[in-house]
């Protein structure tokens, strides 16, 4: 007659082996994501550039990016997180090996015998204990796999943060240049309005102009003085923003030379399918999804029987000096198979939690993928729009400057009212500011497109 206990153990083991052969919880449509063959809004043909920073051909930009890479505090946080993830791989890997522990013990007892004599006894022991959980179903290996995937995801995150920091640093430099040029525009505005006020005041003293014109001219000067003060503040804050990226004290004082460049060279956009492997943030999201899937497998396997082996060996002696002579050696070895029977649904709930984390990570990945496509599509169409707007405002700047000069001449001859001069000033100043702002917007969009495409960069040695 068969032993019913052994039969139950065999049946539980066989059921566990069948249940352990789990498959991924990631949907097939996510693993084999369908993407369009080409960008919907155009995009220049060719492979994505391998070094977008060199595209600007600016040593000052490259130097600032190098400084940010070496000093930025947020980047240092990500490097520390990567080290932390590496230690998690070591910890989960260690769980697959036996634990060895050595212990030393000693005791001293005293008592009186029947004769009233005091007797003192001593005993010492040294023990080496070992415990090893056999990874029957691969639960421990899945935990280690999840940790390794987390490490790879953090490495991808570090790469993405480096790219974002480089792009943010370049953008901050361009913002400083824009703010400085707008400050120069505001200064010229103030000088021009002051000169116009002098002309009006001179005409007023001669009885040629009305008091209203003088008040309007003075008001225009005060408005431009306020705009100049605002431009100074914006310039100082833009420098402070750059200093924060460089881990410098944000005192708002920093000398940056150069003017905003105008770059019309096209940016090859590659293929949409390449985005999944080029963008580090998409790789991070995908690896995090795989890690969650591995955690789910480990949570599922935690419901199966576990096999543990325990061993112990040691020596004992009444004299500490003779402890290591080998007398009184003991040893033991044992094995145990444990199957969770009732835990009030805890293990099932842990598995369901892990499944929910997979679903969350999967939806986050898909959302990020389509947002990445949108980033590229928008940057492509925006580059065309910004170029058209820039060219129009360059022409408007020329026309409005000529109109302002003509309006001043005609006002002095009494052919137009001063409101015509004011309107001409407004259009001329606005066109000049718009040209500066659109230069920066085109550069910012260029950086954004490089980043959206997963463009890489190298630092000068």
C-alpha cells in the first residue's frame, strides 16, 4: 500500500511544476507594437545624427554641457540610484546561494555539591551553520532577473537624464542670449522714445505741437523704461537658471558671448520604428515593464512548495584552549519541504498586486511611446511654421523700421498726428523683438527635435 503522505507531496510537486510554467503577462500587441512606416508630417529623410551637439558648432555650448555633466546635482542623484540598483542585483543574487554563519558560545556554572563544596564548570562551543533554499521553481532567479532589469532601466534613465540635461543646458544658453538681445532691444527702444520725446518737446516749446503729444511722448518713455527694467530682470533670471544647471551659485551674473545663430540645415528624422530603440526613456519604460513581469512570475512561484536544506557542524569543549582540537565534534543535516496552505489570501493578493503593476507599467510604456511620436510630429511641423514666421517677421522688421523713420519725418512736417508715430514705434519694436524671440524658438525647437528623436551627443575631450 502506498504511503498517502508521500503521494500528496508528489501530487503537490507535480502541480507546482505545471503551474510554474507561466508565460508573460505583457500583451502581444505591446510586445509587437505596430508603428507607421513614415512620419505623418513629413520630416527629412536620412538617419538620425549621432552627435547633435556638434550640429551647433559652438565651443562655448560644448563647454557648458561638459560642466553640467560633471557637476549637476540631479545627474549625481541618478548616478547614485544606478549604484543602488547594482547593489540590489547583488542582494537578489546572494539569495540563491547558501548562507554560512559561524558562532562561538561559552558558559560558566557554579553550584554546591552534597558536601558543601563549590563546583564550577565551564563549556565552550563553536558552530558552523548553513541554510540553502533550493530554487525549485525559479522564484529566486526571477527576483534576480527583475533586479537586473531594474538596473538596466536605471542605466537607461541615467542616459536619458544626461541627454535631457545637455538639451536643457543648451536651451538655457540660448535663453540667456535671447534675454541679452531683448535687453539691448529694450535699451534701443528707450533711447529712441527719448529722442522722439525731445523732438516733441522742442516743437511744443515752439508752439508747433500740442500738450497732448508731449504727454503721450512722456508716457511712451516711461513705458519703455518699465520694459527695460523687466528685460533686465528676465536677463538676470535666465542666467540664474543656467547657473543652476551648472551647479553654480545662482547670482545672475555671468558673461556669455555670441549671438543667436540662424541654422537652416534640415534634421534627418529617420523612421518612426527607430524611435523605440533610440530613445532612452522608451527603453527605460520597456525594461521597467519587463521587470514588473518578472516580479509577477516570482510572486506566482511564491505560492509553490519551497525546499530548504539546513546543515550544522561544531565542536564543544570544557576548556576554551582545547576548543579547536576536534574533540566533541557534532554535525547535522536536514531538509524540509514547505507548502503554503492557508494565509488568508495574502499570497494571492500579492500576485494580483504584481499583475496590476505589470498592467500599470504596460500602459505607462504605451502612453510614453505615443507621446514620443507626438513630440517628433509636433517638432517637425513646428520647424516649418517657425521658419515661415521668422522670415515674415524679418521682412516686417525692415518695413516697420522704414515706416517709423518716415512717420517721424512726416510728424515734424505736420503731415501726421503723433498717434501715427506711436503706432509706428510699437510695430517697429514688436517686429524687432519677435525676430529675436523667433530665432530662439527655432533653436529651441531644433534642440527639442534632436531630443525627441533620441539623438546622441559627445563631449569634447
